[in-house]
C-alpha cells in the first residue's frame, strides 16, 4: 500500500520536476553540444529505421561519463568472449553519449535512455525488445523496472553503490522505496559490508553478489598511458618541470588548487582538467582573476617560460592518459563540493593522490587510503600546499603509490565476476 502511494506521488511529481528542470537541462545541452545527437531519443522518438535496430540486444544504462566508461569496459570484455553479441548503451548525458560514440565499438548502438514516463519507457522497450538491461551503479527508475518486470525482461544492477547519506535516507523509508529495488534480478555490490543495505531494502539475499568494484579492478581495461603529443604540449611550458594535475575539478576549485600548487613548488606546472569541458570560459576567468595566465588544450600552444601559466585540458575522454604524465594528482569535487571523483585512474597510473575532505561517493576506499598512507587528505589551501610538496618527494611518492595499489588488489577480477552474473 505504501509503495502504491509513493508511486502515485512519483507519477504526479515527475511532470512537475521535468518542467522545473527543463530550462537548466537545455542550457547544459547547449554547453555540451547535445543538440544534433538525436536528443529526441530521450523522449523515445527515434530517427533510425526500425529494421536497422539491434532487436534483442543487451542494454546498458549509464547516466554519466564515468558510468558510460564502466559500461564500455564491460562491453569490451564481453565481446572478447562473444564477438557476435550486440549491445545498446543508453546514456543520460550528452558527454556520456559523446564518449560512448567515440569508442567506435563495432555493433554497439549508442542511444539516450528514455525519461521515466510510462509511455516513453514502453516505446523504448517496444522498439528494442532488450534481452536484459544492465544498470550501472545507482540508476533506479520505477517505471522502467515495473514495465520490465511485467515483460519478464531481467534487470541487473552492477557495481552497485550508495553513499552513506543516500543509504540512511533509503533505509529510513525502506517500506516506501524498497519495492523498486526488490524488482532487480541481480545486485552486484562493491563491498561485502554493503549487503546489509540492500537486504534492508528487501532485496533477497540470493540476488546480492559481492564482486568487488569494476572501477577498482586493475586487471582489465586500458590503463593510462603516456602519449607523445601530450608530452610535447607539456614541454611547451618548459621541459623537466614537475606536473601537478587537478582531475575533474568543479566550480570554485580551479584557482585555489592552482595557487596551492604554486605555493608548494613555483617550478611545478599546474594542469587543470575540469569535470565538464564546457566550463573552459569560467575556469579561465577564475584563474585570470587569481593572477594566472591560461593556455587551453584546444588552442594552439607556443613555447613559454612564464611560470604564471596554467594548462587547462578542455577536452573529453582524455583524463586517463593525461594522468600518466603527472607527478601528483589532485582529485576534484572533493574540496568545495560533495561526493568526490574516482581516484583509481591515478592509482592505476601509479601516481600519488591527494584529495579533499569530501569523498563521500568513494567510501570506504578513501578512508582506507588515508589510514594506509596510500594518499594524503587536505582540508584547506595551506594543507593542500603542504600535501603537494610532500607528494612531490620521490620517496614519499613511492610509499603512497605502493600502499594505494595494494588496496586495489582485492578488487582484481571484479570485471570477470560481474560478467559471470550477466552472461546467461
């Protein structure tokens, strides 16, 4: 009864939420180049001839760029086992769509996931008739789950995660919110202790599988690698300079991180990689107000010896390989925002990692990294400057990278364990 009430409220509020969010969504699409990428597919309006669609394929749903990359990782590994298998990757953002399209995987149909209105979900399922749907990390949509349940389409959640805050909220209202989670056929969790959260939501114990983290699996997927053209760009700022890279920064973080890098080592080159490339103008303005000169990845680079320059990487899908060129990596969204970003790419590249106090989305890993001296946590600009100076010391860097890599080792094989649950 409670679920029916919650579902009724959801159906009443969903159109209002859509109307309220629509203007901001339009602005994001304009900034991220979403228009012209068959955006009508968000409303289950398709231009591709029906006979060309991969009916009966495995569908992956991934909201963000990070989740899209995890889905691509699974798809590539699956294709090694079954080269003729067809896949559909449904994304929720224009940047995720761009990353999935740029992967150029043969036989992969990239689309937008439908908004969770019943009519749109039905049109989407009628068109593709998926053999199963694989949700990445945390994408739970009631109407999608209900309709798939009625049609006997298996829905599996992999790399399942729930922040401590979300877990508390969901558990508090489990009687109201639990039924959609109970419709999942499989839940693959990252940490064994998370099983209690999903059981509290009513997910049957036999459906819950501890696989480890797809993000943290060091054995599969392409590791960050150095590129000759990237090194040439860095050399334009002066050969042999230490490179301190701020990864996936969010609003307000860029200038103070650059200032901390300069304080820690005036010879170090600050490389800023915003989470969203369309922030380039905002990032440039903030850095210039703080007294820095800015060179963009997208602009033509000329040699400069001016130590005031900051290099801003305003591109999508290149972060991993830029990380391979860094001496120290600072994790964005962990200082002035909530949640943090994934530190594992830097760890896999064997780079010392620094992050701020807000790594909620990557617990308990972040906590364990701090406890094992696998990273340094800094709460303010002064602490950040001291942390950068410490991490630039080769001996300290070796200790940090060794300890951090050891923490990822238990997740080795997570990709294959997840595939074993999906391939039926």
